[in-house]
């Protein structure tokens, strides 16, 4: 283990890159790229959800659902004039807010693009979303030793729903040209259906989660069809090169196709698909501005009172969508080991685990919920004193200012995913720390770890390793914290969400020119 007192080489801020990506630069690029043909984004999740609200004159309120994809793409479409986003309508008042074609102008407070909602029957959701997507592809690709479940019935719904999404796009674009950017593992077949109907459309897909190696992927009974769907796109994006390399190896072992290694292209039935790696990020400036806002300061006071934080020397935070890939039990076990090995922390630290439940209809998610509650209780019982317990679980939904407040209060933020395509929480924590304080403890098995080597990297399966890094984080001298945080902030500031979108869109439209 590294001695906590080790001097970390001091950091010199690099000169700002002249061409740094910003919302303005993306907007101007988009103006050029989409002057003659619109940009259409297609994803399962919608960027805005409407809810009934009797207190409002129109009877409606709205919110932005949690999730990396939405956090990433909404600023992109806001930066592009006249864009369209096709997604599943899931809010209680979504139909009320939309017109007869499912269209609604968003963001609801400052409309700048159109959201077209696709309405799905509960059976379709069960087969397509809960079935193939989240009980099949999600565990298949994350390789967390949970057996994926694939059934023919779910597969039929998956095909049907993918066709519905493709039809929604075709309905909106008419006969004209368009650039269609499909998102993620829920919609692998959309490029194929689009290509069958309109081979002239340009289509890209971004794969937000890891891609497994061919030995794992070959267990999927619908693997060849999924690959054929994806290879109908002109370009496929992954966060890191390793996922793209796994994809290319999978194609080689599954289908008859020519692989141009130099260009990272697959040529199949006369159609070429290029594979690129472009890491997603956050809107650094916006996250930082939110972190500096008075609303965030108010929330910090609220959390200080709610969790009586002033009593503690150390505040540790875990914040996630509640998911078995995020390594939540592992980090709680590490807190347990830390307190056993360093009882001097008793009464002095608190670990806040914040996370809304998600995918609650799926049994594994309910089991995770029960496991985390039981574990937190056991650990608290083992270490509690008359007026202290180490772990606080919070299930309340959090919005952006409260989320930033939590980050700002956290001396240590723990991201212990067992496997993660990127992980935006890590980058958001970095963006929020304009004071250059705080330590990020980060799983090696996240895409983010490739860009943030200054974090304390952990193997999340090794509880002792996490506990040691927590101790290192808690003991880290302030100057070293600053050096590390400054480097990470410089990386995330430069590789921001606009860089991700700009680079992908340029690759999609201009072919990497
Ligand atoms: P996710 O698995 O959802 O995303 P992540 O990248 O961490 O994971 O994004 C989570 C987002 O939801 C963050 O913006 C975070 O702030 C927000 N969030 C998390 N918990 C929350 C809570 N309790 N309340 C409110 N907001 C919360 C998938 C892939 C990732 C990839 C992203 C983007 O699994 O690997 O980084 O897509 O490509």
C-alpha cells in the first residue's frame, strides 16, 4: 500500500487547449453538420418525464430522470437547433403533455427541441425492457457472474419494439435525409430496420455499457441477429478501445465479414461499419456552476442538519442508481473492514449511501435492495455506539443541486462498480469540486479509470483493497488531494460532454475527417 504521506508530484496546470469543446463550439459544428438534414436521437429512456400536478395551471409538472445517458445527451440536443429525440413515454402525465403524434417541446421550461414519445404496452415493456435488455444483455455485457436470461417470447417483444422505434423515426423524417443517432443495448435492431426501409439514411449507434469477450457473447442465443442489427449502422461507438476490440473479435468469430484492422472497419454484404472509441463525459461547466449555486449551498445546510454532519471528521459518499453492477455491498463491507482495522475512526466518520431504486420489477434488483439493507444494519449493529452509526442509507430521489451538495460535502467519493462502461458519477464528483478538495476512490473496472489515474484505483472484488484505499484517502495530505483533484479536473474539463458529442457526430457525418 502507498504510504498516505507520500509526496505526490506537484501539478502544473496545462495551458488551455485552444480548441476546447464547449456548448457554443458544438452548436456551431451542429449548425454546419445538420444544415440540410436533421439530427435524430433515439433511446429507450426519455429526457423529460411529465407528472400530474394539481397545483399547476396546466395540471402538469416535470422532472429529468436519473441516468448517465440522459445527463449526457440532453445538453447535446439543447446545443443543436431543431433536433428530435425519440424515446419511450413513461411518465404518468406523458400522454397529457404530448400531442396526437406523441410530440412535446422540451426542455419544458425553455423548449429547444422535440421529444417524440413511443407508447409501449406493459407486455412489450416486460419482454423488451425487463427481459432481453435488462435480464439478458445487461448481465451478459457486465460479466458480474449473474446468469443472463434470454427467452424467445422476450426476444419477439424486443424485435417488435425495436421496429416501433424505427417506425417512429421514419414517421418523423418523411422522405428527407437525416442523421440518426441510436443509443445503447435496448435498440440494437433499430439500425437494421432503418436500413431496410431507408438505406440512404446515415445511422450511428453508441454502446454505453461494456462489450464482453467472444466467449461470453456466444452464450447469447440471439447473438448473430444482434450483431447484424448493429452492423447495419455506419458507425458504432464505445467508451474505450477495449470494448471496441471485444466487439470486433466477437464479429470475427460469429459472422462472415471482412475486418479491416487498420481502419477498424467491418465490411459485410457491401456495407461498411466503422468502430470508434469516444469516452462520454459530463457538462463540466454546468455541473461546476450548479455546485457553486446558492441552491446547492442551501442543500449543503439541509444535509448537514439531516445527517448531523458537523459531528464528523470524515464524510464518505456512495451515490448510484441502485444496481448490482455498482458494487454497493462491496463498499459497505469495506467500511466494515476499515472500522475493524482502524477502530480510531469510530464516531468520527459517516458513510452516506444515496441511491434511488431502479428496475424494481426485476427480482435481482429487489434482492440487492434487501441485501444492502441487511448488510447496512449488520454493520451498523457491529460498530454502533450510543449516539453513532457508520452507515446512513438514503433512498430519496435527488435532483442536481442536492446531488452537487452531496458531492461537495463528501471528503471521499467511492465508485466501486464491478464493471461499468464509463461511470459519470466519478466525473460529476470531479466537476463539482471547484475547491479542489476531496478524494475519488474509483474501480479499475470503469471506463472512467482509464482517464483518471490520479484517483485511488481499486479492485472492487477485493474488500481489503477498498478498505486500505479508504484509509489512504482519509489520511491523504491536503496538498496531495489538491494535486490529484486538479489533474482530474483538467482532464474532465477538456474531455467534456461536448467533446464526446462533437467527436461522435463529426465521425458519423464526415467519416472522421
Ligand atoms: P448508468 O449505469 O446509469 O449509465 P452512470 O454513468 O454512473 O451510470 O450515470 C448515472 C447518472 O445518474 C449520473 O448522471 C448520476 O448523477 C445520476 N444518478 C445516479 N444516482 C442517482 C441518484 N440516486 N439520484 C439522482 N441521480 C443519480 C450508463 C452506463 C455507464 C455510462 C453511462 C453513460 O452504465 O457506464 O457511464 O450510461 O454512457
